[in-house]
C-alpha cells in the first residue's frame, strides 16, 4: 500500500434522474489522491457537490460510476474505517456525552472489555477538552461543546479516514478557531487521514496540507489542487504573519471568483 495513494478517488460520478428520466451528473469525473496522514479541504461554491463527494466516500450515498479506495480497499458502503462529523453534532438528547461516544465504541470494539471501552471513551473526550463534561447532557452544553462530543465520537473509532462536513459552520468565530486548533492537535497526534468540506478560505488554508477546489456543478470535478507548504504542527499567529498565507488565500479566492463569473455567464446565456 502506497502512503502517497492512501486514499485514491478515480473518475467518481454521482448522477440523479431528472423528471424526464435523463441522468444529470452532479459530480462528473472527480479524481484525487490523498497521502496517508494528510488533511485535504474541499472548497467550492454551493451546489458543486462537495458534500456529495464526502457522502460517497463515507458510503452514505451510492456511487454512480468510478471508485474509491481507502487503505488498499475499495469501499462499497459505510464502515468503521471512515468516521464522519457533520455540521450538526446529531447527539442523542437523552444520553450524556460519555454515553453518546460509547454507542459507537461498543459497535467498533465488540471484543473489548467494559474497562477497555471506558478508557477509549474517556481518552477521546479528554482529547477534545471535555474532561469535566463527560456526564453532561446535550441540553447542558453549548453548541461548541456538543460539536466536541461529535468529534470525540468520531476519533474514538480510530478510523483510517476522518470526514468533516463543515463541522464548524454553525459556530461563532471564536469557538470556530478554538475547535480548529483542537482538531489539528488531534490530527497531528493521531495522524488520521482527513478530508474536510468547508466554505471558509481562511479555515482551508490554516488547516490543510492541500486544498481541492471544485468547479461549478452540474458536472463538477476537481478544478485545481493547491499544496499548502506550512509545516505541522502549526501556529496560527506565525502563519497569519506570513505573506504566503495571504498568497494562498488570494489564489483560492481568485479561483472562486472565476467560478462565480462562469456561473453568471452561463445564466445569461440560458436566459
């Protein structure tokens, strides 16, 4: 298994039938290779199929064509080797943080002892900074704390790949930055190969080893992949002071602006 091709996505297609029975390809020929341990962000305008790609990798949405290989195994459905964190934490309200994380741990560690499972859950909650909130219910926690539980639940599974679908999109800017740091500390420690969907160019540049920019949909695909050459672990203060950060950001915004102009031009042509 090549560490440079730990995740390989080739000719990925997602098509839906229109009212006339014809297939419309929302994603059409998406291709990407992700080295082991890398963090890749997917960015693009709304409707380009970012979350669709993530859901196909997670096995939550069937693939119309193409394929996805993770750790030398072609995926054909959901599995514990891929953990997902959604924008909403999706916690069971009648369960504590500990119990919510334990749900997945029981399924992923069927042969572990009760003590071993308890240690996995506690370690995951401590890692996201919830050592004092293990036995709180969702209603007793802020949105940021609830999302930390969602992250703990995902990393407790020890996945080969972590999939983040705009997990910080609903949070205020301060909480968002705190959780960016939390996630990066975990990824630096655990070396989990990660793919993250985001709308935020600053977040993409700060958190990623490379950024995958998607063209407009339908027929969306990879338009450009930008390598981010900051070393990890990263210091937000140091990165924000570099000219390179703003050059990456400028290139990213230029790509998105170009896609926006193409979208407007297409609308005028149709109109």
